[in-house]
């Protein structure tokens, strides 16, 4: 999301990284997502339901696509809906702001999420729910894998790109 578009408790994240043009939001299983180099043990633990975290990454520009992937810019038709969805994804502090981060580095920070991670509620489903909350016509029901998410998002990507062919896998940027 463009840093300048952040409001409420998320505006404080923008202030944390004043040189960032964008802030990327991600949701994931706590042990796996926070591991420096996740291995088999973290991957196996991620198969069982458990706690989740949100990761916010400060970016100076959209990241370049990884080999075999593309990045698609999608505009939020309902920024207030996206803001409300993000508020449900972060554990909030007593004053209505974000609870303190649970891990950080110079360009990113992790925050506890009240949403439990499970195979029925993965990062891919979370992403489609965020995009649906932003007003994009996506149905996140049953989404587990990245391929599931991109299959659902393909029609929106095609509509937004004026009919250009969408990739089989990719990342989505809303903003």
C-alpha cells in the first residue's frame, strides 16, 4: 500500500519508515514466518493450527518479480474496507493503536495477529480476503495455495489489465 494512503493506527507505521514509498503487508504462521531460515521443523509445525503474525515491510519501490512470477498493481475500490480488514488482522493495543511489534529489523516488523493460522486459513486466503475487503470482486472461500489464489485473481487481473494474459503464479500489490 502507498505509505501516504495509510490512516489511523497504520499511519504510525508510515512514520516509522518515512523514506518508504510502499508498505507491504503479509500474514503467516508465526514460527515459519518469523524464522530466519525456515526449515522442515517450522514447515511441519505450520501444518497444525496455531498463532499467526503480520509482517509489514517498508519498500522504496515495488519489488521486482522473481523468476517465473509477475507483480500486478490493483487499485483498492474501497480503501475504508481494506483499512477495516487490516484492523482485524493486527492485535490492537488498549488505546486503539497497534500492539507493539514482536520482532523487527531496519526495514520490516512483525506484529501479533488475532487471526489463527491453519490449512483452512493461510496467507493466500488472507490475501484474497484483503483484496475482497478492498472492493475487488474475489471469492476467497476454499483458497489454500498460491495457485488457488492466482486462479481466483486471474479474472480481476485480466479486467484490470484490459484483457492481457495473466501469469499462472504471481504476487498482488494493492494500492
